[in-house]
């Protein structure tokens, strides 16, 4: 590392967790971190430092007066929140407040944030994992006892087969793809890609099953049926590690494989051949992403994938497993430390009296026992059950489904406080705006997609009169609760965090150092061990020796029966150059000029039917809203499906997405949105 390079930190974009530092040029430069062992970075990592001094940075506290946000002192801003939130609690009780945590901020900040909400008296605290991976967590937690990658990035390099379902790691997790998946494929690992689009990941796939959005269950059920029909199941694993096997055999024996393949939009022969490849490999690793989870029946989708891994014995062993690839840089950690409405740190239910007592002994106050509302449920109650909201580092005005409704309901709150670094679609409705620190101006830890906890280190101070996120949250904690939130920096918070988060119990800042510690890391564990790699060996994380096989019935996607005959199905996703709602990356000249990424992908047959040519402006609309976009006519998208990214506020995709929620995980439907597409006149 050159003398002019900044301190080592962790890239803020996506859940990979690459080591990054600020080079003399001002650009990001990779160092040989726990994940990017060769020091490589994707374009976002290279550009990560480029917007820190942007002219749009929020640098002064603001409060709304006479309809306008005006700059005020920190004391006035804090006092406004203290007065408004205090009045709401007095008039309506603490559950009239909603707290939106940030999966883009550190473990320490999210821990303090959820602690603040709970000492105040409410479990209405959630983070954006609800919008991307809550169905994955729900299914894996209920079956296995841990809602996280079962394996590590290191050991999946030894897999003989990759089954990538509803994920495009080549663009969404580029360093995982280039450093782990692609080298394995080039060395002989077979890649099967289940996705409605051909994309950069598909380029390395030997098999592409172009599933219709919303039809993952019949596809995965048919794969299980092929396995039992051809006697390919792992009998020993079924006997030793699973239950409910006879009932599951009966269920799959009634499946019409060819019909399920037809319903799912794939060729039966392709489905059968891909299944044989997956089951015949010694080690098959499945990867899942938002293409599987962001459905009204997303939890059921993941249950169907878990069945496939279990019947083939691909759980609890090296080079295998079921591995969700997280989106934001701390989606895993924000959930680990309790920024969820129904569980406390370590995923322990808020309803468990012993856990509440244990935490009360640390906090000096007992958290409430009633589960709170999820993120989307809170927005549904704005102006009614929820009268005040605090949004920390998230842009819910753009990322929530049915954003037109959310925009209206943000204005119905008695008080909306937002802690942010840039103006966005949420600060536009705020009563109080608190200027915060960017990722490069703070210290703390984040937990990446394969459970590695790593340390971030600041390169400088927040811009202008902005403060660090942790400083702001601790001040609010004192003002709102009257309890002590005095910590001597993030390491002191981490020391408390590990006392109440069993998976982190043996971790320390010194132990993490410039490397990582992976949970579960129990108290007393050898610090040099690095933590637990493969989960569910011998016993599942729940403590159970066996877990059940669960028959999963297909249910037609949302509005499918009432779709207009001319409607197409919109699915959404990311591109390598941008991130989430694009608030940060759209301000980077480097990233915005890499290529045009805001076009609607549409199949040539669908385009011809509507008189649309490549480059034409089109209108995309449904009952929720209307947007315009340029058309990209391409055979890479399957017929009857169109694709847009969600990074661009100018044509905000979430004006089109609806409010239907998965009944178990409460995740909204982003991946099956009926729309009409027409050429503009």
C-alpha cells in the first residue's frame, strides 16, 4: 500500500464486502481483503469515493417551516423530533412510531437504532431486507434455524455444479462471480441458470431455464419429481437428516413433470437434463436472489428450493448448500443485530420472556413483547396507526412498492424525520432532515453475504456541519428515552452487541483486525479459526437432527387471472454500474457514463406486435401508475416479459409495483407486475 493511500475499509455497494481504500488519485483501490483476495473491485468500488464531496451533500440540519425546509441548529432539529415524537407517544402510545433501519449502515448503528426504538416501547423497527430477502430468511430460518448462506465463498469453488436461481451475480455481485464462480466454471463446474432473461451470468451457463416470472414452484417441484421418478434421491441423507419423506414422495408422485415444465415456460427435456446434472454432481451449490424472493409467494419459492437441496443431500457439506446472495452491504448484519420487528438481536423472538429478561439485564430496560409492524405494513398505516416515522439511511419514497401511494402517505404523518447524506424522494417529504455521514466517514463493522464480519475505517470527517450516524443516534436515544446511550465509539457498541447476539458472542475488534470473523463465532472460540464455515453439519442450526420435506403447492401469481390479454409481465433488477435507488451512484460521472442502463428490455415478438422499434419511447403503465422509457428490443428477454432497472428516479419503476405481500415474510411483489406497454405518440 502506497504512503498516500487511505485507511483500509469495506466497499459500501452490495453484500460481497470487498476491501477498498482511497488511492492518491481519489479513486477506490482494492486491497487484498477477506473476500477480494486479489484486490479486485467492480466499477462501483472504483468510483465509491468520487461523490463524497458532491455539491448535493446535506451539510446542515433542516426543519420544515411554512412548507419549506430551512437550515437550523442541531439543537433545534433534535428538539423538534423530541417534541413531536414525545407528543405522539403521549397521545397515541409508542407503537404510533415507526423506525426504518438501514441495511446500508453498520452493525453498531443498526444495533443502537433498534435499541432506541425498543427502549422507547415499540418493536416497529425494520430494514430493507424486508424488501429483498425476507422470504429467504423466513424459509431458511424456519427449516434450518439460520437465514443465511449455508456455505462460504471459499468452499463453493469446489462445487461440481452451480444452480443459480433468480440471481445475476455477474452484474449484482461481480467480484463473487469473477473470483469464485467464473474460475470454477472455467475449471469444469457446470452452471445451470434459472432466470427469465439471458444476461451476463447466462453467458457462462451450460443450461439456461428461462422460467416465467412467478412460476419457480412448478419448475422446482418438477425437478424433485424427476429425481424420485428416476431414483436419484440421496436415500442415506433422507433417512438420517430429513422427516416427512413418505408424504413428500406421495406429493411429487402426483406431479406431471411435462405439464409443470410447460407452465413454467421451459422445455421438459431441458428441465430433465438440468436436473440430472444437478443431482449427479458430488457437490451442488444453489444460489438464490431477489428473482426468487420478491414474490407474493417468495417464501414458498425458497421452500421449494430447500426441498431440492435436501432430497439430493446437498446441505451440511463442503461445496454445496443453499446460498442467498445479499443485496446491500449490510443486509445480513442489520438483521443479525435485531433491526427486525419480530426478533431481537440474534434472531431470538420478541415473544420469548427469557430473552427479553437477558437483554433487559444489559440495557437496563426490557424490550416490548408484542411483534411490531414490518416495513411495508408501517407505510400502509402512515397517518393512521403510524403517526410518526424515523427513516435512517433508506430512501423509502423510491424503494417501497406502489411509490405513488407511499408519496401521498408520507405527507399524512404528523412528523417524518430523515437521517441522510443526499436529498432524495424521502427527504422531500420530511419535517426534519439530519445530515449524516457517508460510509467513508465512519468506523464500524458490516457483515457480508457469507457471514463475514469486517471492519470499516473512516478516511475523513462528515461534510460541513454533518455528524456521524452513531453520534446522531446516541443523541436521539438520550433525548427520546431518557436512558444512557453513551458509548466511547463503535467498538464500545460492538462489545455490548456481542453480549446479546449469540452468533457474534466470541468476536472482537482485535480479532477481526484487517481480516474477518464469520458467525456463528461462539464465546470462547479460537480467534484464529475465523468462525464456522459450513452450517448444518450433523445437526441443523436449530439444533434439530432432521428437518421436514415440505410439499409446496403452486399458486397463480398476483393478478394473473385478471390480467388484460394485452398485458406483459414486468420484472426488475440491477445493473453493474448502479446501486439500489441510485441516490449515490447516479451522482457519479464515472458510473453514469459507462453505458445507458435505463431502457425497457422487450422481446422482438412483443415489440413487433406493438409496433415498437429499438430506441423508441414507450409508455409502461398499470392501475398503480405510469412511466416512460426507451425500448431495447432484444431476444435476451423471454416473450411476454419486460425488464427495467429500479435505479432511476426519473422513471421510477416502483410507481408500477403493487402492495400485495407474502403472507409469511411480508415481502412485496416486485418480480411479477402486469403492465401494458405502448409506443408513445
